[in-house]
């Protein structure tokens, strides 16, 4: 079977206690501190079987960590394989039965709903701008934050008469989140980065040591970091809206979005139905997402 239009098959490595990923936020249960191992591609008890059923899980660019977190606890009679690509092509692949389920940020268009696609909100993500605790800035307008992240605003002078250059700290270029989020929230702008790091924890540690820095980090990573380390960090409000679980859940926080689980209206096989039930039933989903706290 060819999948050139929707991206290559991804063989996630077997679970390893050394692997960790950013935590995320669920709609039903608020903040969860999680450190997930990589998803195991083969989930059956008998991986040597030659006629094992397969479920193809699609996900759009930038959701690799989320699909690993979501599927890693699933144990069934099916082997899971993965396809990464653009949401438009992946939705069509679900309609064409080339992909069984899809993890996406984009809502299903009405036309494709009529064709038989359904979506369920299974998680909510949010990003928060963070500065050093000594920075007197407490809030930014949405447009002002965009001008900092894309390099139009180069010093803090506009806000606090401080001529110091703004240092924009971010994840490494291999992680697509910053680019994807800029395209979502400031579509006409491209991000700039003073320095890049491997994880949100490393970004936050760097902000603590750089009074002129700013970073856009995962809300759950910030929550976990502050609980574990305290730290001289200050999350900023946007347009005077505080960064909180409640403002994210009720839609007021401007840097938040849903993550959707998209399937055919009638799952084609029992294996697809079993995986969908696993990720959409809170007790089952949480058993797969709750792991040891980040160290």
C-alpha cells in the first residue's frame, strides 16, 4: 500500500524509561504531569504472528509527541502503524480507508462531516509566554507578542525603558511546534530564535538565567517545572487575560486549541473501535497518559 501523499510510515521505537516528552492538558481532567515513553509500534501479545491486524494512525505535523502519548498504553490484538502529513490529505485518507484514525488540530469541514467523518475533542493544548521574574512586564497585547516572536520588536524599551535586546528562546528547529504555532496564530509572520533547546524544561531553565529573555512554552511544562523547581519565572497575561486552565477551557486564552480524534462515523474494524474506545474513555485514556512525574 502506498502512502506517498500522506507521509511515510513511522516506526516509533520501543518503550524506554529514558525517553520523555512534554506534558499536555486534557479537557476533562485539567493539568496532568506526564513523562511518556515512546509508543511501541507492535502492541499485540503475539508480535510474531504473520497475519496480525493493523490499525493505521494518522497525525498532522507537530503532533508526534501527542500521538505517542495517546497510543502508548493501548494493548490490543492490532499492530499500530503511523502516518504523518498535512491534515487535508490525511482526512481524505480516512475517507478512502487508507488511514483508520487521525489526530488533528483542524476541525472537520462540514462537507466531510456529510461524507462520514466525525471528530471528538480528546485534549486541549495551550502555550504561555514566560519571562524572568525580574522583568517588570506583566501583560502583552496579542499583536505585541507576535512582534517579539517574529523579530520586529528587538528590545524591551517599548515596555519598560530597558534598552536590553530581547532574547527569544525556543525549542530546537527539529521540533516543529514554534513554526506550526506561528503559522496558526500569526500566519503572515515567521519566528525568530536567539537560542534553541531540546525541551521546554531546558527553555525554562534558560529563561531563569537570562533576565532579558522570553519564551513560549507548553502550559503543562510550565506548571510541572514550577512545582518541581520553583524558579524565577513569570508567565505573562495576553490582552490582560491571565494564563490559566479556566481561561483555556472556556476559550478566552488566545494561545490554546483543541486536539481532535477523527474517524469514520462507523469504525471499519473491531480493532479501530477498540483503539477509539481506549483514547476516548477517560479512565482508559488516563491509564495510558498518567506516567511517572518528570524528573
